[in-house]
């Protein structure tokens, strides 16, 4: 199982969980910095009919700034995990310092890729806003295609030091022979972690039921807190495991053989699915 193989690699360097942990915290801070002031201003909560159907330019500028910053955070810390995962699977013994060093050495490239990703995100948002039904379908299809095509970009950026356009070209070329693995692996991770988060969903629902029946109580607060913390913790693990898996896929596509910690037959079986 690919998730199990990814965990076998990650558990040798559990300190690498600090990267998705910091990334998640930075993401929450970013969300607060951007949208709390905007929400309080009433900009998004009380648009007129013209604004609702055709958002003003400032709307997209704010979203672009948010997309860029959020992509930069995610790519930076994912780069650190991937660099360490590649080092481990090549026989090294990575540290947190190694991850930060690798990410900082590609800072300009990471920023460039964040800009490209933010631009694509903004374009998809604009398409979705133009026509709610058709736009959402088109944006979703394009979004899936973009996610698949760019799946190996970050490993290429951090390991090979290529620019974003060259990395995207190489990622697309690699995907021609690893298409099956991309879809099966990513969907498998999502489904597994959805099941893992069921207890958190139950706790949050119980919290809402408690508030509805008797107001805000210690029990409802505890249910909410436990549910949110559970989701936060599983998100950290999912991010770290996904990045490790991403590194393994990249190494297999690059070298044609299973990296250390992954079973060759397992990767071969998944890659031959079409």
C-alpha cells in the first residue's frame, strides 16, 4: 500500500512533521490577516447586483494576493519535506535544517511557481464567476487537469533546480508514463483520510447538537475543540505523507526503479494501471 510505504519512510524522520505543522499555522494566520479585515469591512458580505454577478477588479486583486501567499507557504514547506524525503530514500539522514536549507536555496523559484499557481487559480476563479453552472464545471475540469499536469513540479523544482516552466514541461512528460499512479495514489490518500476524520466530524456534529439543545456548554466546547484538533492533526500527517509519496513518484519516474523504502512491485503495479 502506497500510504503505508510513505509512512515507513516518514517515520524514520518524524521531526519532518514540523514542516506541515508550521505550514498549517502560517495558513491560518494568513487567512486571518487577509479575510478578517475584509469581512469586517463588508466588502464581500453586501455586494449589489452588479458586483455579485461581475466582481470588481479589487476583488480579484485581493484573491490573487491571497492565492500567491498561500501557494508560497504550501510550496515552501512541501519543498522542505520533499527534499528530506528524497535524501532519506537515497540513503541519507536528513534533518529539519536540511529541509529548510533546501527550501531557502530555491526561494526565488518557489516564489515564481507560487506566482504561476496563483495566476492559474485566479483564472479558474474568474471562469467560475462568469457562469455559475457552466463556469464551475469548466473550472473544475481545468483544475483537475492542472493538478495532474503539475503534480511533479515541486520535486523537480527542489531537486533539479529548474524554473517553473521547465519543471512543468518535465512534470507533464513524466506523467505520460505515470498517469495511473498519480490518480490512484492521490485519490487513495484522500479517501483514507476522509475515513480517518469521521470521528472528528462526529464530535463537531455532537457539539452543534449540544448547542442547539442546551446552549453553549463545556461539553459542546470540548466536542468542537477535539474535532478541530483532530482534523488539524490528520491534515498535518496527510500533507507530510502526500509530499513523501510525491517524492517517491518523482524518483521512480526519474530513475526507473523503486526508491528506498518502497516496494518495487507495488509501484510497478500501480504505474501500469491505465
